[in-house]
C-alpha cells in the first residue's frame, strides 16, 4: 500500500526529531556522511546521498524513510528531504 503524503511528512518530521537528538553522537563518528533513517531509528550511514537513497528504496518498498546529512547545518525540507538528484 502506498503511503499518504501525511504519512511521509510524519515519517520525515519524526526522523528529523530523532536525528537532532542524536546529532552530537553522530557528528563525532560520521561527520559529512548521510544517515538513512526510518521509524526514529538510524538504519545505516553512507558516504553519498545516492547510496543512502538506493539502500532506502531497496529496504523500504513503501518509501517511508528519510536521509539527513550529518554536518553542522541540518535542514528539514519537509516532504522533499528524501528527494535526491541521481543524474
């Protein structure tokens, strides 16, 4: 079943809340990398956003995940934060 826009937005918002709480720890070990997040949990860390997107799409067919860069300027782009230009 395809998730609704509200479900996607809630997943992204919840993951951002988790990310911000975990940021100090993540920054120490993974600065500059990309976190793949789902259900307020860190799934994995990747070197590129494309790698994180590919893994997320393979692991979660429903598309409910988000990606956040681990750097000093975390930004929420709402429902578009999971979009990555792959071309």
